[in-house]
């Protein structure tokens, strides 16, 4: 991966990651690279661009996949006072698309990143050619949901002594888990850093709550209805986005398509990578051929 710095809203420094190899001499150079369809991969709350590495690898044969560490995440700046509101995240995404020359871009977002993606598509349809929404609800989640998250953050047994402890707690021992989920353990191992006293998250849990606070109390159907490009809504059978709501999202979207992956939940691109690719491939093919 190759890091490219992006200047986000308010001058916040964001780390974007080019997943494909730089253009080779005599192979078309920068123009050849820019001629490939751009894809911007947006992680969810607590995630980072590197989570998309496997998806980016197979996208790279025909596209130019770029992952963005969103503000407060990964290697991007984490301003103490934010802002961590919807406007900032959307403006950051638009800045990345424009500064990296990705338009018209295919946006692929997971969870909060999917909300950011469809809000970008609603506000700047000129920048977006297609959209993939992975397990994100359009309805309001409410205050009780926010309190549950605050309680969950407090339950983390940080610092973790080893990365194996991280994988075990998030993949097996977390009381909120209904069944063991190794992919979840791996996901969280990716967002930990070793400190003097052990392994701690690379993000501030307080900032994550602040970011979540700005969207859990609102519904986002109006933005969804403004999305003009082809949009794939993907859910796992055990995900947070229920079937009825997902199908209603597809109905509200002017050009919506529905896909469901069995034996997967919220972390479906990592729980079921082959099935994830199987639903994305035909959708992307139709977009690229269209």
C-alpha cells in the first residue's frame, strides 16, 4: 500500500491508501492509472482503510481502489475537539475524491462508511458513478442504542496483554456476542497498537461515541432517495440491517439492487469474503460495462 495525504475539511490531514502498484515506466504512467475506474473504500466506525486490503486486491485488476482512513481513525488526524459530525465526514470524502482524481468514483462503504458514501452520492451526484451500501440502516437507532455503545466501550478490558487476547475477547469472550466470530477478532486486532502497558485501540472511544452521536438519532431516508447512481444494498443474514428495511431502502433508491449473504453478519466482507465478492462482481461488471 502507498500512502497519499489528503487535506480534509478544516485542514484535517487524512491518510489515503493506494492499494494498486504505482504505474510502471512505459506503461501509460499516471494517465494510464487515472484511466482506470476509481473506487473509494470507506470503513465503518472504529475501522481503517487496511481492512479493505483483500477486497482491493481483486478490485485492482480492473479498477483503481483507494482506501481512506477517515478522521479519528487509522493514520488520519484525530482532532481533540472534532468536528466528528456528518458534514465533516462527507466533506472529507468529497475532498479525497477530488484531490485523488477518482471521479466519477465507485463508492463502497461498510456501516458508518456506507452512510457517508450515500450522503456523498446524494450531495455530489456528479462525482459518483455507483454505490455499494454494506450493512447500514437508514432508520434512526435512538438514544438507547447510544447508551448501549457507551456501556460496551466501558466493558473493554484494556489494555490487552497480547494481540491474541484482543482476538479472543472480540471474537469469543465479549458478552455481546451470540456466537464465536473469529473475523470480528481479526478486525479489532487490526485497530490496536502496542503501548508501554499493552495493546490499546488506535482511536479514542470518546471520539467514536461523538461521531456516532451525530447520526444515530436521525433517519437518513431523504438522502437515500436523492442517490441517482446504481446502488447495491448488501446485508448479511445475521447483520444489523434487517431484510424488510434493506428491501425498503432498495425501493426508495431510484436505482437500487438488493443482495443478501447467508451465514454472515455485520462483518460480512471479512466473515464471508468469497460470497462478498460473488455479489459485488456482477454489480460492478454491469456498472463498468454500462
